C-alpha cells in the first residue's frame, strides 16, 4: 500500500490547498511534499533493489477488458520516485521566493503533477501508464501557460502539440500490443494490458520494427533527442522557473525511464534493428546542443541546450544495451535532475535581483554574493562532470557503455565534457566574475530561505559523486533483470 500512498497523498494535499491562502498554503504544500519525501526514503531504504514485487498493488480497473490498476516499484522506479519526492519540495521552496498570482493554485498544480510523475514511474499496466503520462502533462501545461513569459501561449501550445502527437503514437502501439495478448497469442483467458504480458509476446521482427517507432515517438519527444527537440528551448525559456525545474529536473526522466522499462524489453528486435540510427541521432544531439549552447546570451536558454546535450548522452548510453551504459543512465538521471534544478534556481536568483538573464549585461556579481557564487559554481561543476561531483559518475559510465558498443561514437560523445566546460565556465566567468556591471554593488547574496533550496542540492552533488553505490546498488538488480529480458 506504500505505492498507493505515494500516488494519492499529493492529490489529497492539492485538493486541501483549495481551503488555504497565502502563507498557510505554503505551509500545507511544503509539509505535504516533505511527508511524500519521507515515504519515498522509507521505500528506498527497505527496497534494497528488490525486484520481487514487494510494493505491488493490483486491482481490476476495467475487469471486462483485462485492464488493471497495477502499480509497483523495483530498484529502478524507486530511485525515480525518490528523485521526484526530493525535488518537489525544493521546487516549492524555490516558488515561494517569487510573487505569483493565485499561488495556492500554482502549488496545487505542482502537487497534482507529482502524482502524474510518480504514476508513470510505478505503473505496470500499459493503459494505466498512458493515463498517468497524460495526467502529468495537464498541470505543466497550465503552469507554463498561465504563469509563463510573453510568448507563453504559442510556446506552450507547441509543447502540448508535440507531446500529444507522440503520446497518440504510443497509445496506438499499446492498443496493437493489447490485441496480441489473449488465448491465441499468450494463453491468457482474455486480452490484457499488463506489462509482463507485453514482455512475453512472440512478435515478428517486422512487427517490432514499426512498433519501435510508435512507442519510441512519445519517449523521444519527452526526453527530447534530436530532431524531436525543437519545442524544448523555447518552453524552458518562456516558462516560469518552477515549470522549467519540473520539466528539466523530473519530466524529461519520464522519457528516459519509458525507454528502459517499456521500449527495450517489449520490442528487443526492433531496438536491435534501429539501435545504430538512434545512437547516431543521440550523438548528433550531444554535439549540436553543446555548440548551440556556446552561442547563447540568455543564461536560461544556455542551460536548456546544455540539458538537451546531456540527455543525448543518456540516450546513447541506454541504446548501447550494456549494463554499464544502463547504470550510467540511471545515475545520470539523478545527477542531472539535481544539477539542472540548482542551475535554473541560481539563474532565477540572478534574474530577480538584476531583472536580466543576458550574459552581456552582467559581470562582477561575485563581489557581494559569496554564497551564491559558491553554490552556483558547485552546481555548474557537477553539470560539467568534474570528478567527485554527481555528473562525473554518470557521464563516465555512459561513455564507457557507448565505448563498449563503438569506440568512435564514444570519442565523439565524449566531446560533451569539453564543450560543457567551455560554455558553462565561460558563462560563469562573464556573469559572476569579469568586469563590474551596473549590478555589482547593488546585488545581494542568498537569503536563508534561498540557502534552504541550494544546500540540499549541493549536498547531493557531492553525495552522488563520492558515494554512487548508494544508488547503483538499488538499481542494479532491476537493470540486470531488464537487460536479461532485452537479450533473451
């Protein structure tokens, strides 16, 4: 029942927020998010990477059609639930720093989205997975569309359109797989949308070839990978910081998780057929995203392209179909979530104090902001994969996994480390150091409330970098089980 609690608690808290305003709404939202975090930590501690279904809950949903409310967690999903539960209170704390119109509605939407995100990570039924996949889209659409920038309407509509079209392709694939189950195909009494039944289908190589693209479309858009990424930079830039954090820190992990949990084991022959193409597209995205990031003058847009480049490396590691690459993707999902939320928060702090995100207008900020400088630098170095920080472990494992597949692809993908150092350190030098700007003497340092956002993120940057086995041991059994299904 712990899984059900993790799903329903944010919804209950979001509905409760309707009765609170102002400071009381903040207390209720943050308190509910911290309770969710405590439950997620408890699940991670007692799971120990278990893959036997100790958290499974399975009730008939549409019994006549063989559709069940089947949720559960193994080591892979419990880590992503933990990431979600950790980042949501951090994101809420960040949202408290800005004055939003009707803030209780904003906090409620964040909590509603948390349910959708966790639902994706724990669903073991295809139609339930699709349901939560769409549920997670609705709150972020309103957050970005209502509280975003001047171009929020057209940008949010483009994001919504991309996501919906990709989701419909995935739904079509799931419907086809659903009708392949049943007495004739799998010996079951009726058709079912159970994930385990999809794993055991005897699909031909031609079926798997086109099914691969139907299912992969939704995940490729959500991550995104090249060339399905064109919605991302504008959406990240025009959305309010709380939405950007949700999108980059957690929501893109839905696509990465979907590839690992749903795509690879269901259509392994299709994956094998299209593996070279996806790897090439991923590596193109790595290099393209990094080069475009170097050219950016808007800090937020620079970090958006940086995120796109890092996700390309995650996709490449997964499609290397190696244990090293898969484990690298898992740890990098955690590291990227922490790093990118910290970076976007630092940018938000700078924008609130100066009124600009333009690199050319800034400089010399570090003279009066030692706390901001240190925390911003830590998040930046983690994203640049400095050894002993969170990004290093994931990127090393990902590049090693790609190297096992092809040394030349790994060499090109490895350029991300060099490029990231170039655009991130250059941006930091020009914004925080460099010649004094008009804001040098007026800017103020982090407040106690802002430190409450950054300090937990800084701690995790070093924890993941110094003690990665804390997380790798949890995910390893689940990753090995999935790879065995893929290579069966």
